[in-house]
C-alpha cells in the first residue's frame, strides 16, 4: 500500500455530510487546521430527501478534485474517503463518477455477507477500503473471528487501510446512548472494543476509535483518548474541527515510550530494565515498531514522561 495510505496518517478523521458546499476548500485550501483525513458522508449524516442534492454536490466536487490532482498532485491534501449509503450506491458512484482523485471508500455496516458485493465494486479500482464494524454481528466474538480470518486471506486484504469501530451504531443496536458523564469504555462498548482489538489487531489489522460526541467536554474527551491509545487504536473519528487538536495531541508519543521503543529495537539483550520497567524485545518488538511509526507522523510529546501515565491512571480509576 502507498505510504500515503498508512493507517498512522489517519489521525482525526473528520466526517462531513456530502450536502456541504465547502468540502473543496477543506481539501484543496487547508481550511481546517491539522486535518489529516476526511470522510464525505452520504449515509447517516444525510437525510433521504437530501440524497439527490448530496450526489450532485459530490459529482461537482469530484470534477474539481480530479482537475486539481492532475495539475498539482495530492501530496498536500488530507486523505479523502467517501462513505456511500450502501453497496448499491457505491456501485453507482464507481460507475457514474470519476472517483480517481479520492483515496478510498468507507464501507458502512460491513459484514462477512456484504464483503463479496463490496469487493466486486472496488476490485477494478485503485481505491482502498475502510470497513466499518457497526452491526449486531460485532458483539459476537465467533462471527468477528470468522470475519477476521476471512479478510486475512482475501484479495482485499492489501486494500484495507484500517477497520473503523462505529460506536453510535453499535450503541443503537443495544438501545443505548452514551452517558454525558462517562467515556465509551465505561459501558458495553468497553467490551466490544477490547474484543475487536484482540481479534483484529492480533492479525495485524489497524482499528480506529469511535467518535466522542461530547464536543465541548474536553475532560471526557481526554479520558477517552487516553483509553483509545491504551487499546492501540490508530486514530479517531471526529465530528467537529475543535476535536482535531485533541486527537492529534493524544497520538503524540511520550518521551518514555519513545526511549523504550528505541532501546527495544536496538538492544541485543533478551531482557533489560529501562526507566523502572522491564523490557523484553521478543515480546515488545511489535509494540516498539508501532510507537516509532506513530512518532514519525505525530512527533514526541513535550510534557513530562509521567504526565501521560497520571492521566491514564486517573482514567482507569474513574
């Protein structure tokens, strides 16, 4: 996969309804500070009655992007994805519009059963895929294990940049909405995220964190981001530009982790002590590689090494 499409480059993925008319500005003119990836949404964010206008807006935008990419390339753009309403709409987009200027599709309500339809649509293209796990099947570890093992051996594997965890849809499945005073991990979604990490990350799939819908409560956001990082998630859905800097800051690597990662990857010792903790290259090497890849994109945090530990400890206690 192209380096541009590394999962570590997703960062805060901002969803924008396709009905908006300022998306070209966000992509071509860097109108949103710090934006690394953008999803043009034709699904939940667009009402049924607005679909015709959303599709017309998208058609116009794709023409603009195609021309701009031909003239100047897309190296300075955020990663750009489209989320169709379903596979029928995805097929229509590929058939009727020039999608060569975007990076891929976000696949809504993705399941093992929908995989053949999506692959039939996307195989002839150069688009990558971000399947979204957000249906009833997600709560069943057996079905998730079957999906993961199928994807590992499927031709689409090399096209999957990351799997997205659809928090709001999963909460809807169990007739809940997150509390205003708790992180997503404090309810049933805590189990789901842990299980998905165990099933998919163990097979080298990257996963992104669900949106935090508390736009103004930065304390909840900070606690949730600390847990996102503790679970190894590579980015987070954003619904408002003021969440981007928070997510970017959380993705920075602590000086402690960076120092440990360097020592683990360069050490010839089987086990050694570093900054008060045991390091064992045989079992920590994959973690260390991920830390250095993350640091290359987001940098090393300026705060004292213990600050991140105190925040995570407080989060776990709460």
